[in-house]
C-alpha cells in the first residue's frame, strides 16, 4: 500500500514518527535512520540502570525476529506467497554461521556471507517449486523443507552439535571483540539497513511487479512480468532475510538448539506479519514486539498475571486472537483508520 | 556353524532394532519397536515393521482427520490440532494420576474435556470470524497454540508426566512376527473410529449436512443446513480425535507440551499427501507416511530416513500438486 504506483509517499512511517512534523519530511530513509538511532540508545539505559539488563536481551530478540518477519512480509504481503519454512532457514543460517565462525575460525564477514548465500540457494529451489504448488499446499511444502532441515540439525552432530546445540562467542568486527551492548547495536544497524532495503525494493519496479503478480498472475504475465523470475526473487529474498536473522540470532544469543527451529517459530513469524499488517514495514516491527516482547516484557511484570506459570502466554494468545478478530488489517490498518483523512485516502487507494 | 550364524544374526538384528528404537524414541515420538519379539526372517521383519507402522499411522491419521474436518467446515488450517490434543492428553494424565481412575475412565474425562474445549473454541472465536480474511484466520489457531501451551503448565505443572498403555502386557505371536495387544487395540481403535466416521459422513443425514457445509457454506445455510451446529460438532470431533491420538502416542514418550509436535507436522504432511478435497485422502496420506517413515528409517538409514520421507513427499507434490486424491483446481481468470 505504501508508495504504490511509484508515488514517493512519506507516510509509511507513522508508527515510529508520531509527531506530525516528521511526516512532512520527504525522505523516508531518514525515518529509518532516526528509528535506528532511537533503538541504539537502549544499551545506555541498560548500563545506567534505568532499564533491566534482561530487557535488552528481549528487545534484541525482537530485532532478530523482525528481520525474518520483514522477509516473510515481502513474500506474503507483496508476492502473495505463503511460507512456513522461516524457522528452518533461520536455523540453517545460524548453524552455518556458527560452524564457519567457530569450527573453521573464519571472520564474522565470511560467516555472514556464507550463511546468507547457502540458504538463499535453497530458497531459489523453493521458488521453482512454487511454480507448481499453490496456496496451502505450498505452505506445507515449505514446512516440509523446514522439517528436513530441522531433522538434519538434530542428526548431523559433527556440524550442528546435535541436541546439545552449538555455541559461539560474540562476533569480532575489525579486530574488536564485541560485547552484548555492541552486538545489540550491530543488530540495530542491520535491521535499519534491512528496513531501508525493503523500502527501496517494494517501492521500485520489482515491488510493482510483485504487486501485479499478487493481484492476478495472468494479468501480470500479460503486462510482461516474468513469473518465474519474480517468484525466484521473492523466495530468495525471504530466505536471505530469514538466514540473516538466524545469523544475528546465533551471534546475539550465542546458542543454537534444534528445538528452537520448529514449526511454532515459523507460525510466530507469520503471526507477527499478520498482526503488524501486511505491506507495512513499521507494522511488522510492532507485530514482532506484540508476539515476542509483550509476554516477556509487559505481562510477566504485571502483579498477579506474571506470577502464575504460563499465564503471560495465555494472555498473549488471547491478545493475538483479539487483534486478528477485530483488526483484520493488522495494527498498521488500525493506525491508518485512526488518522482521519489519511485513512480515507488509503482506503480509496486500496479499493 | 549354523548356530553361530544364527546367534550372530540375532545379535546384529537386536543391535539394529535397538538403533532403530533409539531413533524412534527420540524427538520424533513415533512408536518404537519392542525388543524381544520373535522375529525369524526377513518376512517377519517386514510384517513386524508394517504392523508397528500401522500403529504410528493410526495416530497420524486420527490427527489428520481432525485437521481435515476443521479445514473443510471452518475453512482454516488447524495448526492447533496438536496443541489441543496435547492439552487434553494432559487432562487424561492428570485425572489418571491424581484421582487414580482407571485409564479408560480418564480417557473418557479427556474426551469430555476435548468436546468442551472444541465447543468453547467454536463458540467464542471461530463463529465470530466470518469476516476475517482467510490468512488472518490461520493466525487464530496460532493464538490457540499459545493459549494451550500456557494453560498446560499452569494447570498441570511443568514436570513431565507419564501415561501407561491401555493394555500393559501381552503379545500376539504369529510365529514369524509378534505384536502387542496394545498395538492391536490402537490400530483397531483407529480403524473402527474412522470406519464409523466415514459411515456417518457418507450414509446419514448428519453426514450429508457436514459434506454440504464443506462444499459450500453459504449455500448450505440457505438450504437450511444448520451450519453453526455442524462447525460446533466439527470442533468437538477434532478435539476428541486429537485427544485420542495424544493418548495413543503418550506411552511411548513423556507427556510434555511438545508431546504432539511430531504428530502435528506428520498429520499436516498426511493432509497434503492425500489432498484437501476429500475426507479420506488425508487419512490415507497419514498411513502412507507412518508406513513409509518406519520402513525408510529401518531399511535405508536410521539417521536420514525421515528426511528422505519428507523429500519424497516434496517430490511427489511437484508431480501431483493437489495430492494423491486431489482434483485439479481450475483457476478462473
């Protein structure tokens, strides 16, 4: 919805820029940079004791998953293709990165490159498959790939450490060994870059082609969109994002267990995308916050709710159901409706 | 000389069985081959494996049937089938351990809880989602997963519990293969239950109502089919099927929140393998996966068998994108 038809819109950053003055700025990238700067100040709060130290972990987690969610949003929101393979590719990225950085002793950059490239190649294969299989069958086919990867993580002890998991240390960048706070800043930088990349992708010619493909494949083909090419692009991008997210995960959390990369994780990422709202970059990040941070950061700290085992998750489940039932367009849809005359314009555009 | 060879064979066989058992007892949660059965030759092994696979298949098939019933009547992919089954298995285990009821009575309690849960889910949530987009609807089942994952430790504690088998001991011996009474019970329970369900679906008025709702919900409502009651019953049925598959799989592992993860995934694969257009397709798919998985794990590789099975499903889907019994879906432009 943002910037469709190549219009240079500035209003896809309402969630992060609640002040009206910022909307009028012509450059949306500035918004992303500001957002990133804002996020990267959090370690200061943490070190000065204004914020609990564990909070930084939770927020960092959210940033990691936000990268994967942005990838899925690209796939689902723009190309209209569904994938349940996110977890498998995240896991693949994390294990490759861990293996290269720890066992082979190579640099962070080598690990990053390989861990993003190899899963992307697998993603290309799924793009090929997606030409034959559709809808819910495609979703389960991607789940199939994810399960194959998951079982391999469990079995290939020599590379993945099997059920015991794999550990790495914080990355070493340009000769500096990072600590928790600086790794967190690295996450913020990567997320900001990914947000910018996504924005430029979907507002360019590729984004328009994907839009057309989602609306009607036949019409898109008639207009000269090469279906194979764009499906491959969509899937390889989504896979690359998930793998990147996996790399960030393993360097921030420092561990990777097979039990993390299961179906539920893929479903959570999907939930984050739908709750945040399709085709909204800031919405996706808010959705990720709702899915991962709300139970740990807010609900667990409530007086009665947080004390009982499991109750925060029940509340979060109910919250997710309620959002889906009463805000089918996600939180970004709610936001657009809340702004009176912008909402009307959006609705018109959506028609 | 001959005896030496026999002993050697037995050792090798036992070792491989043990290897297999370890693998089956792992995260996959499938049924393990029990040691000590009288197996004397290749045919016996095949028969033995086949019967075990039928048992695994029954579990997957029951879960898959629950998924397809919900898919057809409520038009959503039931990702929470496993979690719902897990929760109700916790109910069974809790009743069994705390109130010292016999297992069948505990299972009845679990079934009652499953029906209640199914009613609640439909009554409180699914009924009000007519206007929600199909994609967003799937997310509701995800919310349900979170609720059940939270409810189970809250009500029943975080310690893993264990549930015994229905029939503790006893084997049927066929000379070349043997099967435990409990396995026979599980297999026949699955088959009988599905037989009854398919009879109801195909031959009774009630089944006609379900099939009409499945084929076109608005038109069914116009024709006077009580579609609300049909969906309500479908959710209750899915809950019961999930509970039964949970109770069947529970003795092979411990009752934890991840009890049904493997069942859920395999039931989903069964659904795509069989195709979503019929009620019996997914059941067939689930049995095929149960059999195929065990044979591949035993004969090809205990490490890579499962992955090969999934890869075969993937390749099969490429050639038949709508599953085994799926009809071709013609897209209108």
